């Protein structure tokens, strides 16, 4: 996983004279001082050799001014990056950082380190053997690494990028919240529309049911009235007929008793 941490500082001597060889003069593993574990876990024993190969394959170039470090190069891997430069005498300074560490801050670190290092160890560096300046220059390398441990504190552009990233994250959170609220509002509007449709359908069905019930009530009323009328007819008609027959018989019997 990439990060923005400063890992270690290294000092080499470019042998020159047409040779591509480099000699490690000093190294300081800053990561081992501030973190648990070593630079590459248990595999960091040869990291200085790996950086030396990178420098040997692609040495700094175009450095003409004396007492000045330049020709800076940045070589990146999947996780780390190596930033290095050299002066006209072959004194080469390098730093390993996480891939997200600002290269501008790393170059500034090398520039700040170069002057005191060349003043204190410049003469020794011309003839020092492999790793012989590690202990002597440890305090200088350590203090420089500590100063540049957080790139955002020494590089204004990096600090600005950090703030921009913070603003971007905040804006993303705000936009996500707005989209969530919009989705919720749309969902509520859709549910409200569905409820209105359901209410309309229910009202229509209620009216239809009311009409059906009214028709049924009318039919039942007609049936009951017809039934009552039929029963009355069945009961009254025979009574009326009998009454009329009885009246005729009564009037016919009275006329027969008055004859001589």
C-alpha cells in the first residue's frame, strides 16, 4: 500500500572516470526509528544495494556548478520512490519515501542536507570506504529526516494539496448526503403519488359499490312489495269473491219468501 512517509536517507560516492560503480558512504533508516519493524519488514538488509543499483544505472547528470547538488531524478516502484541528486564532485544524496510523499519536499530535503553534509564530511567522502560514515553522520541524517518527516509541513504545495484533498472529501460527503436526501425525497414523492392513485381507485370502487348496493336495495324493495301485494291478492280475492257470492245468495233467498 502506498503512503506519504519518509523511509530513509542514504549517501553515495559516484566513482566517475567512466565507471558506473557507486559506493555507499552512509545510511539512516528513519522508518525503523519511528515505526515498528524495519523498512521492508525482514527484507530490508539490501535496500541500500538496491538504491545503489538504481543510481548506477541512471546517475544524476547535468551538474556543472561546484558546491551545488542537482541533476535530481525520481524513480518509482509500486510502493516506494527513490529521489536522488549529486554534485560535480560525485557526492550523491538519496532518500526513499512512500509513493505519495511529495517529490518537491524530498528534493528540498536533499538540498538542505547537502550543505552541512558536504562541509562536515566532504573531504572524507572522497576516500571513505563502504558504510564508514554511517555512524559519524547519523545525527545529521536523523535531524534532517525528522525535520522533513511530514512533507506537508515543509512543502507549501503539498500542504495545499492536503487541504484540497480535505475539501474534496468534504464536498464528496456533502454531495453524497444531498444525493441521499434527493433519493429519499423522490422516494417519498413516488410513495405519495402511489397513495394518491390508490386513494383515487378506492374512491372509485366505493362509488361503484355504493351504486351496486343502491340497485340491490331497490331490487329487494320491489321484490318485497311485489311479494306483499301478491300475498294480499291471494288472501283478499277469495274473501271478496265469497262475500259477493254470499250477498247474492242472501238477496236471492229473501225474494222467494214473499210470493203467495
